[in-house]
């Protein structure tokens, strides 16, 4: 998207920026509905929904290496209002952290949906980049050579990562694991960061430089736009278009891919992988995409083995009905066997107290609300 934006005339740039903002707003709405909550009670055992989030967005045009990189920093305040009484409380940042990757993947899907809807673009899945496990989704018409021309920052990080990996291999006699490689890449990202320039160049000046660089590499900006914009003849999908068989098949693929990467997983892992599996599917609205991803992830959950099959049981005669959400978004799972999750209490009716009920039930998924059931008179 950044390359397309950099090579576009001002009117089209504004449209791309607006599309980017639409995807951010839809992602924030998803965070408010599915992720952001607060905690109450002793040791924070009760998870409560909120009346929304307060966030500030800051648009940036370029990377530290001077390449086009349209992105927005979203700062979310850690103060939220509880839905129960409107009191201000602290946001549960642990859940927000756990859901970060899923939110990023969801934004990508929403962005390409909006670009398809507003500009008629198509996407294609390309081979993974260096030190990346997942294939990347790119706009059809923006070739890899042009992307590499505007990826100097990534190239610096790749070179430093290669050096750190080689150093690690020499010291330990074996290549680093995927997890260690990721940490080395994070180290490389920090060590290669250069100070930002003290003066900021105006956007029109930056765009002129970027377009000149593209032309010098043999890429006519107007031809690149013609190959990218208003080219799609595909109709986007609605939530009702996805059949049960399709959802079950995609869920099985999603679960298999997650299981190949980790021995246990949670709903956030399934949501992120669902977005990757369905990256090339364009949806009509953000609501359609959310419904599709939720359906696949939920089905993938049912195909998995919960660590504790009693973890989410609700006593039939309970006086308090609580829809609650786990920090990880849903049940944790293992790929083989059933393992009791000792960190969560299994409550039976004979030993049910209000405190134990709170402790056992506030680790579930999906709920933001606490309701008092009215007794019959």
C-alpha cells in the first residue's frame, strides 16, 4: 500500500489515506468489542466490559531510512469506564498484548478489503521474505523489485539479523530456533535504528523524490497505477456466502497450521492464523470479515482439545450469570491429549460459593457483561 500511495497523485493519495483510516477505525472497534476490558474484585478475578476506549492516532509518512511507509501510531489510554457503573478503571493490558498479532492481521484483512472496495485493487500471496515464517500479501501490480527499492530499512535489519544468526551459530554450534531468530531480529531492529532527522520534509517534496527513484529504476508511476488500480473484477463475499462445509474445512486447515507451530494455543492464535489463511478472500464489509473469521476460529476451537473440559461449565442453578473473557481470548488447547489446567478452579455445585464461582468463571471467552438474574417472586 505504501508504494501505491507514494506514487499516486494527491487526490488518489488522499483516498488511500482515508481507506487506511477506515481500516484503523474498524480494527479499533474490533478491539473495543472483543479485547479491551477491565478487571475488578480481589486479585482482579472479575473481568468486566467497558464503554469503549480512548485513543490518539498519529500518521507518519516515511521510515527512518527515508522510504515511503504510510503508517499510524495508535496510542490507547489505559483508563476505561466499566459497563456496570461507569466508573473509571485501568485497562487490562495483558489481554491487549496477547491480542496484538491478531489485531495486526485483522487490520491487514480490513485494509485490503477497503482498497478493493474503494480502488478496485487485487492482491496476491507471495513467498515469505527473509526471516519470515508467513507469506506476505501484496497488491497486484506492485512488483517485488519496486517494493525492494523502497525497503532500505528492512534490508538493513535483514543484514544485521544474518550477522547475529551467524554469530549465534558459531558460538553454540547449531542454528538458532525460530523463537531465538525472532529475538535476534528484534535486537537487530533496535541496533540499526538511526536518529530521526531534526527537520521534516514536506510531503509533496518526499513524493517527488520517491517518484523520481521509481522512474530511475525503470518504473513509470502512471503505468504502475494503471496496473494496480481499477483492475479487479472480483465480487467481495458476504458472511452468508460461506457454507458450513467451507468453514469446517478452513477451520481444520487453520488448526493444523497453528498446531504445526506450537504445542498449545488460544483463540488469539486461531484468529491470527485464520486471517492469514483467508488473506486472499475479500469481504464486502468489516462486519462480513469479522463474521467469517469468528466462524472459522470458533470452529477451529471445537476441533481442538481443551486443556480442561470443565473450564467453562456454568452451573444450571447459578444466581449470577457472567459472560466473561479469558486473557487469551478463549480456552487454551493442546494438540494431543487432555491436560487439566491447574491454574483454574473447577467448581462443582456442592462447593459453589460466590468467590469460587467468580474465580472459575471469569476465565472464559466472549463475554463483556455481568448481569444479576432476577429471582421469581
